[in-house]
C-alpha cells in the first residue's frame, strides 16, 4: 500500500497498490464483479421491488454476495478471504465511518437542545412555508457542507434537524430529503477541505486552490438550476397530512432559544475553514452545544448522556444522585442520551459500508476495474470529446459499484489521469470531471453512502418525536430523481464533454498555473 500526501497534511490512501496479490476467477476478470453486482441486484429488489428500507437487510445481501463470489475464485480461497479483511480496514472507509459517528453525536445533541423547534419558530415567523422550505434547505445545506467539507456529516445533521422541521411546515418529505442530499453534493464538490476535492486535485497533479476556482462556474450553473427546480417542485408537490393538533402543538411550543445552536454549527464551520481536522471541528461544536444546553437550560446533562442503573446493582444506592444516572428496573437498564443515540444509529450502516469496500477491493484485485477501464480506453475514447465523455461515463459506472464517493474516486483516478494525459487535457479539467461525478452520483444511487447515511438518520426520528411516524421516513429508492443538484452537475459535465465547453489543454495555461504544487 502507499499513501500520497496532498500537500496540506492529508494522506490519500490508494485502494490497491502494486504489491498486493491478485485474485484469479473462473471465467476471467469480469467475474470479479459478482460480489458488487449481486449486492446491487439485492438492493434493487429489496428497496425498489419490495419497498423494504432495512439497512441490516442490505448487510445480509452483501454477506451473501461475498460468499457467492468466493465460489468463483480459483485456487486457495485464503487470498479471497484476506482481501475481505484488507478492504474492510481501508482508511478511506474508516474516514467515512468517523465522520458519521461524530456528526451523529453532534446533530443529536443539537436536537436535544431544541434546535428543530428553533427552526420551526424561525420559519413560522418569517412565513417560510412548506413550499419554499426545500429550496431554503438546499441553500443552507450547501453552505454548511462547503464550510465543514463533509457531505456525509451534513446529510446526518440536516436529516436529523431540518427534515422534521420541514415536515411540520408542510414540505414534501421526498423533495426535502433530495434537497438535503443536493446540498451535500454542492459542498462535497466545491469545499477546499472536502476529501473528494483533495483526492481529485492530488491524483491529477493539480493544486487545490486552482481546482476549486476552475470548477466554480460548473457548480453555480447546476446550483441555480437546482434551486429553481426546488422552488417549482416545492409548490407542485404536497406535503404529508399530519395531525393538525400535533402540528399546532409543536409550533406553539417551539421557542427561538434553540436557535442558539446556530452558533454551535458556526463553530464547526469556522474551525473546519481554519484548516482543522473535521473530527476536531465537530468535537468543538459538540462541546459548545453541550455547554449551551446546560448553561441556557435547553436540555439537562442527562439528555446528553444517561446511565440507567439497574436497581439490583450495588451502585443503585448512590448512582441516583448523579446528574447522568438514574435507577431503573433491571429490564430497562442501559445507556442513552444524544452521545449514545447519535452514534448507535449508524452501526448497521457502518458494517454495510465496510463490506461494500471489501467487495470493491475484490473487484480491483480480480481485475474487473482494469477490464472496464481498458475496454473504455480502447473502444470508446477515440478522440478528445469521446475521451472526456468516457471519463464522465467511467466515473458514473465506478460510483454505481463503490458506494463511498472518495473510494470510488481513488479507484478511477489513475484511469482519468491516463486518458487525460493521452489527449493532453489539463489537470484542472480532469480533476473537475473526476470530482463532480463522484460527488454527485454518491448521493443519487439508492445504495450510495450519502443516501444510506441520511436514510439511517431518518429511521431514528420516530424515536425522537411522538408525532413522527415510520411512514414519514423516505425510502432511498424514492429520492433519487429529486437530488436535483446532483443530476444537474452530472448533466453539466456530460454536456461539457460532448460540446467541449470549458475544455482546456495543458498548453492552454502556463505550467505554473496548471500545477502549482
């Protein structure tokens, strides 16, 4: 394995290096696609055909797919099994997991402090109804993601906080979820501190600042179109029929005090923009959020962390006097609070993502990715326009199989560099094609990491609010047409590739402008 330094201290881990042992399959390299292919089929049948939005069911599907794929591996299966372990321990997968856990703790703590109520109060006072709420959410999610640099973190925070507020105000749930994911796409694509931005720049030998500046025009075109689409669709698509009594009761009890947590979110954004690690940035936001909850009486310390001590325990006599403990019947013993709940809700998804990355590693070591890339390079990329179109299509294909956008980006990056250099396409252009498509499609495919993390967050809302029912949770299969910014961004680059809009060759810029690292 090898790590590449991005120039700002961020290490980019390759999905697979030249020193790994290849896997041979009966039927050739294409058979290495079996684990990922079967999983995608399972996800389509479970979520699309049967309408079952169960992450643990997807875990079972990926396990079955890995087992089936093993029967097609030649020779000793030990190498196949070791590849599963290697894939599950990749840093790129761990990065996504850490972002989810920290964002979950942070968003749940804001939720405990009445931030959702504050949003409802503000929207009601400003007369922002359900029709405009998705458009407003898209803008805010885009700004938030651009600031913190992680679309996954934004998907968690906005699904936990803005989604229930929007539902109460009458927004269409599918459209609202799509707006949240669109905002995540925008920030992942444009934020200088985003993993996808860093990977796209480093793997194409370009500087991060120049890459961000050069892709701004594409992102803005897609964002303007997406905003218009959310305004139009918001007025055309009705919201849910929620009990008016429950709605009025929540709105009446909503107070502006919860909006203090806008400062907590600002702390995260500012800290991230200052160049601090995302874990540090969210940790500082979490500390501020907990302090605000206690100091301003938004929530007690027990709402953040609570040990439910069984009355049969020897500590029961004194534990009840602690602010973070209460004595309960033995069957009710456990740990709860925003810290615990915020992390625990993502455990099934974490297992799923690790298994998917393992399946992707099998496909890479089995030669499946290489076979796809070689076929596209030799049969499709026969000219500059076709080469760029192949880049767009190739990144889309890889993203359909690897659900973590950064992992997909790393896997396809050498191919993008190879084909771009063949036709003298400059590094900014290559980096922009690579990043735009991985950022967009990672939040569109129903089995994509960005969609699943938002869905996992929505599944926890019925436990947070009495009025929120499981029927209000949006199935991943429902949302993909409404991730407008993702679709428009993909469309902008596809049209750019077909028409040559924005195309620059290496010789179109001075070398110091193309590669300033």
